[in-house]
């Protein structure tokens, strides 16, 4: 009997099920077939589950969900040199065209023809077997587990954000949002040498976790004006003229507004969290303080490799973020739990051999 490829498929909002899909073929001699064994769930996965779309990306045909994965190599193409059957790998789930101007200038995460897992029309990684080019599969060292490998994806998002912010040793860094990416931004900023790292959130339990995990301090904003919260943040944490770097990993308008007011003159702001298409923004403060402002989207060259190295060398720990695990057959429960705000990171086990 031919081997099967069970997959967790979304066909409409809240309508999911299991399908047998063809085992993907090695279309290129540089391709690698991976048996997926651990997959994390993030906010974008849940958004597709509840809404069936994100912006212009609309699920029109049944789509396999998932993109935060790690697994074991099952087969390799004839030209693959660095991997072999049995190697454990973290999967970078977006393959660019490699030929456009953005790819050629080293910003492949901005490729307009990116084929990204679980982004219509491309299937995701909640399946038994998944194919990627060799250079998008990162071999895990012996001291790392596959569960840690699945968290390399959100960690790479955080690495890219912190690199966009150009965090330096001695910097003061404020991170708005204590979800998985915000927490990982705190950890990466610390590994980059930041000496004061403040986590901001409106949920006390998240702040308690952040303080134990990587933040040197926490701040719970009130419903007051952004300027007032910014002044209190600066005073409470002795930030002097303001923070050197502020990262927003929440996408919440009050957080974004407060962040701009809490930065020092000449400080750096990075928008990592996604929210509304348009918001009210303190543009006068941005201009008169001559702030450096940047967006951050997914991850680019070197981010995955650095993320693996940070975990392998112990400079960043990700295991504490894993607060739940479910079997592949119970995948929908993971989506429900994340939607309900239960835990931090829930992993779905792969289909066994």
C-alpha cells in the first residue's frame, strides 16, 4: 500500500478537517523531503482559522495550515550536500523567487512572489511530509530538541525585529506586547547586550512571565493618554530622556502612540506587530525627535541561522514558552486554545511513522 500524507486542512472559517494529500515530490535536485514532527501555532494561523483571510490573502481553496515546524529528513535530492536522511531540521517556511530586485539586494523576505507556507494559495506544514529547498532547512545540533526547532520560526521573527532596531550593548529597550514574539524580542535584545529591557502589557500574568523570562522590568499601562503612560514608563524605569529603542509587538494603537512618546530624541522605533490598516499616529513627535522608524516583516538572510545558534549556545532559551502539547489528531484544540488566550506557545505533534 502506498504511504499516505495526512494533512490538517482549512476549507472555510472554523471548518477544518483531515485529508490525505499526495506525498510531495522532490521537484529539484536541491529539494529535501521532511517528516514534520513538531508544529507551533501562532496568531496568523488562528486568524485564518477564524476569518479565512488575512488582508488580501483569502482562502479560496482548501489549505493546509501551519508554518512553525521542525522535523526529520526523509529523503534528499541528488544535489543536496549538507543534509542526509535522519537529520533533524528547523523549517524556514517561505521560499522566495531568488531573481527579483528585492531578492538580489538581499531582502528576500520582501519578495513579491514569496511562496509562504499556509498563506493562500500555498499549503502549510501541518502535514506528515513537506518539501523545501536544502538552504531553507536548518540542521539542529544534538543539544536541541525538535520542540525547540519548531520555535526557531518565531525566534527568527524576533531576531529580524531586533536587528532592524540595531540594538547595541548598553541600550535600553522597551517591548510592547508580551506574547510569544514580544517575549522573544526581550530575550534577543538581552543576547545582543541590552542592559535594560522593559516588557509592557495589559495582562498581569504575561508581565509576571516576562519578568521571570527575559525582561529586567515590566510596565502595565492604564487607560490614560499615551503621553501620560509614556511619562510614567520613563519615570518608573529611570529611562532618563527616554528609551534608546522601542519595539511594538502588539499592533495596538495605544501601544504604538505611547512608544513614540517614550523614545528619547534620536531613538529607534520598530513596528513588529500587525494591527489595524490605519491608526492615529503622533507624527509631530516622530519628526521633532528625529526618530528612526522601521517596519519588520518575517525574517531574512541570516536570521534563521542566528536563531538556531542563539538557542544552541544557551544565549536564548525557548522551552519555557511551550505551555501545551496536543496530538496531530487533536490539532483543532490547539487553535481553540490559542484563540482563547490559553498559554503562550502550543505545539502539535506530527503524524507518527
